[in-house]
C-alpha cells in the first residue's frame, strides 16, 4: 500500500483554516474506516498508509479535505470551486491516435510556505503526489500523466501538437537541448517511459504562444517551466488515454493546491475533434441507488437524516429519494438494477472519487459513514449441509508431515506457460494441454500440468534470502482438460544431496503409513532431475511420484545457483494405494 508522510505542522494549518483543532488520537481511532491506517507517528511527522481503493487521499492536503467531514462533522464539499478563466488550449487533430485525452487547469495565489525549508517541503509533496497518482490512477503514466508548470514563466494560449522525433528542447533539470529521440534513448525518464510511445511516428508536445516547450507527455516537462520557490501560480496539464483517470488526476492536483489557498481557474480546451469544454468541471456526479439494494446489503433501513449524515461524512451529499418512474437520467441508473416502483436514493459525489464504480460502492460509503455498530444482524439463508472431500484426510496428513519436515506451504497460480511447464523442466505434456484462447500476458498462456515450476519461480524470486529455504504446495493441475491433485516440494540448502532428499521421502512415507514401497532409480533425462541422483516411488505396483536432486542446467534457467532437491507426487495415486486410518 502507498504511504504518505505528512508534517504535523502542515496538518494543523490545513485544519485550522476551518476552525478545527488537530486531534491525533481521534485520527488514529477512526481513520482506518476511511481507507487509511496510521503507520508511524511522532511530534513532527505522521506516516499514513492509504488503501489502494482511495487514490483521493494520497496527499496531506486532499486527506485533510476528506477528514474534515469524516472526523470533525464539517459540511461536505463535493463541488470544486472553479472560476472561469481566460486561458485556452488547442489540441491538433493528429493527437487522436497519439494521446487523445488532454486536459488543463490553472491554480493561482498558492501559499507555498514562508521559509525556504517550507517551500522545499511543498515542492517535494507536490512531486510526490504526482508520482503516486501516476501509479494509482495513471498505471505507470499509461492511462494518465501529469505535468505541473510555473505559470509566470509561460505565455498562454497553449497548443498541443504532434511533432517529429527531431524536435528539440531542454528537458527538466537540464540546460542542454535534446531531441525527442535523444530523450527517449538516453535521458533517465525517457528510458523509463519510452515504451509508452513505442512505434509512434510523431510525439505529443505542449507549446505556449512563444513556441516554448512546456511538456513532452508522458515523458518529461520542459526545463523553463520548473516549479521553484517563487512559484505561486500554476498550470496543470494531464494527458492520457483514460478520460476518467485523467480528470480525477487533474482535479486532485488542483485540490491539493486549492487547500493551500489557491484559486482554481478553468482552461478552455479545444479537443482533437473540435469539441470545446471548460476544465476542470465544478459540479459533482450524481449517482442513484435503490432503497432495496441499500437495505438488503446493510440489513436494516436508514431514514433520510441517517443517510444524509452518513454520506456527508464521506464527502458527498444526499439529494433525496423518488420513485423509479420519475427517474429520467438513464446515465446514472444504467448500473443500478432499477425496476419500476423502486424507491431510488440520489447522491452527489465528488468527481475526483475515482473509486466509485458501481451502486454497491455507494452502499459501502453509507455503511462506513453511518458506522457498522448498529446495522442489524442476520443469519445465512443458504443451505449449509455439505460432505467432506474424498481426499480431505490424506491432504491433511500430507500437510502435517511436510510441515513437520520444516517446509513452508505456498500457493501459486494455476496459470503458467510452455517454458516453465515443459521447456525448462524437460517434461512432456501429459495428454492435451488446456490453453488460454486470448492470454493477456505471455507468462499465463495455459493451465499448469506440474507444480514444481511454480516452486522454482518462487525460489528465483527469493534467491537473495538466506539458506536454507524449503517450500511445498498442494494444488490442482489440469491434464487432458481434467483436474488432478498433486503435491510437490523444493528445498535449497548447502549439502542437500540425494541422501537428504531420500531421508525426507522415507520420513514422509512413514508418516503416511506406507510400509511396503520400492524406490527405483530413474533413467533418462526426462524431468528436472540430475541423472543418477533421482528416483521414483512405487507402492503396490503404482508409480506415485518422483524425487531427487535438481539438474544445475534446469536451475540455471531460473538464475538459481544453489543446490536444490525436491519431489512431485500424485495425491490420487497415493490415496488409491494407502489405507485411510481415519
């Protein structure tokens, strides 16, 4: 979870603007319900973990705005106070296929601090908020990227153009001009984000009226517009592919500056399609929830005063209720499962609440705002009769034995790929392979047939930790389009030769009550085993599993250089030959 660090002094200042006294004990007690948790706290700094579903709390300023109604009963403000401004920004038609969503806003007269230290802290907090939004809303700047500029150093109106790679300007923190190609191949930010503009013949550039480069989104800003100690007026640009993520990012940066006394002004944006709009929008979004859904999920009915108080705590406003037949705005009812005769509850919620995707999210907000203490009680309505799994006992006995041998249980994904399952492991497919028709990643193209590859991947991810490491998994594999239960374990240890793995297998079989079994050498190079240092277990003529040392050639495929030994067994085969003592 992302963590934000807030100066206690700043939080007191932000709350005192509204006549509220900072109460750290109240925050520690109630903030977890809002989607945050206080990590550490001292007299100077407050470190707060923000749950991923609340990106609107990722700065001290926006958090302060959210906690005023939630903790201190202030009246909520779902609107954004925006004045119509004179600044215009035009987007060329070529941007439709390069970076189509381009938004802007102005914030003037921001109080950035009195001392140089306070101004430095402000700039650091602003940049930190940007990067957290790039991660939470922008998905690594793919969906949305943010640029913040010193308005006094640029001349409106602004123009967004598609430019060739030979275009040059001085990027942030550099006095030397670089071409766009040079930035993408040699500048640290260009190297990090060049993949976002891969295979494009032209790149987005934001110019002012003097042809000065403001920004090369989503890569880097121009050096001339850098925010400094003297900056009080700001221009914000947000570009990307996801309109909702871009709009939320724009409003949250504007909110952060407004909380420091800034005045937000709209920018008139002419889009690539010729449409004209003034951004950011000031009005909240209206949502509708049926009373049936609210009461059904909460377990009790709430009156209008209770609903109003609850949604006020969450930063929204309750607009009242009406019958479904009176509802005319289909845009706010399309996901609400509203039928004629339903009572519909109407809410106005801030546009920057990116986490509100469905009426159930509003029900959750009402529950959090009201409190969980008196939402009523209920009992399950579904039948609870069941029968145990046929392999329940042997799975339990396997877990107890393996954990007794010092192994830690893990659970990996059922999805895998050809390299891990067959090529690296040197195992052939067992029957038909169940493949994903349209995989979204090359790592997950089929359903696994073996468990050991997942354990190798885990070991590779933890190779920087100390030895020994020992893990096991009981899981499902899919062979010939049918489920099958197996277990496997893998141990990384110094001196872990064949004698060590044979001892573990004998102890395991003893725990399972197997007395008449045969350990036979494996021949050939099939599987990950080291030739001459591996064997199979046969019980009553049934081959139940294999074990041995791992071939260093296989380990090398996963960048593992430590001695490894392990095993993989068929649970169904074991169950067929071992009596159940229970």
